[in-house]
């Protein structure tokens, strides 16, 4: 009973243990134990093991429930409750791995920061529930434009979102951003507080496109994307500003470059 309960025996181990102890009353029967005493010991042994197996089953179910609850809580901690997208914390934890992989494989990254034009004015005019619906709609549009497993879309905070495209050409990323603008316009959400002709919901986008290089941090790329977003706001909204970082694979060290030149020569 100690092993079953206090030992936190797993269910499959408890079943194996319980069925194996049947050998004990069988051995006593072969040894010639009197029938009444044998019956009493058999009932005691079987009952004890049944209770032990039930105890192990209860503990196993509690363990499974605790595991699922912990996993759900971890998911909630990394998921934006409003849009269902990863939140800023989840983005921060994942972007470093994506950055390191892109640097190791010499793949380009397109990092875009986006926000909804005149969102405060929208909330003031239409109310916060309507603003929440807008953010959910924008989140769905952005999520639909994540191409591969290493692409990222997250809510960065407030009305701001961040998108990362891995190993996509600049032309492909710009085409995607144009499609995002078109899809947001296609929502047809009225926004009387907007200064954009048509009075419809629009986005600002700041894109920084680069090949990650040794000695460069992802925070620097995010800062460049943020500066591009600021320029987009300053230029009249409903637009995209693109800045370029390091382009192409990292240059070879001098000795490696000389060796390659000698080999080719």
C-alpha cells in the first residue's frame, strides 16, 4: 500500500504488481495452508491490490489533469486572448531562434511592424467592443499571410502587430504586404475618424529586410522596422516604408577569400 500510494506508482506498474502478487496465495495453497486461513489471506491480498490499483489510477488521472492544465496555462501565457495570435512574450522567445537559424543558413528575413491607422479615434467613435472586433479581424488577415513554419505573426501590443517572413525574396515580401493592404481594405470596415480617402480601416507598415550577420542583434532589426513604421505614419498613413539592412551572405574572412580566389584562379 505504501508503494501504491506514497510511492506514486504508475497505473501500468500497479496493474503488473497487482496481478503478480496472485502468486503469493497460490504458493500458500501449494504449501498446504489450511483452507480457511488461505481464503482469508487471499481475500486480504486481492482486496489490498485492488485498492492499490484504484489508488494508482486516481493518482494517474490527477497527474494527467495537472499536466493538461499546466500546458493550457503555458499556452494562455503565450497567446493573445483577444486575437488568438502569439503575444509579445511568445514572439520574443521564438524570434531569437529564428534569427540564429537565418544567420547560420544565410537566409533573409523580412521583419514588419504594423499598426492600425487612427485606432484611438476608432475606439472613441465606435467603442471598445468594436475596436476589439477590428483587432481580431486584422489578426485573421495577418495570420493568413504566414507562408511557412518559420514565419511569425504576433500581436506586439495595443493596435500594433509584428510579422516575420523567413527566406522570402524582397519582391515576395513586398507583394505580401500589398496583399495585406488589399485584404484590410476588403474588410470594408468604416472608419469616420480616418484621414484616408474613403474613410475605411487601413494599416501602416514598416518593413526591414536583411540577411542576419554575426555581431548583429535582432533588437537592431526591430528598431529599424519601428523607424520605418514611424516614417510610414509621418508620410500620411495607409502606406508601407521599406528599409534594407545587410544584403547577401556574410563576406568571407580575408584569408578564406584569398584561398577561394586562388582556388578559382
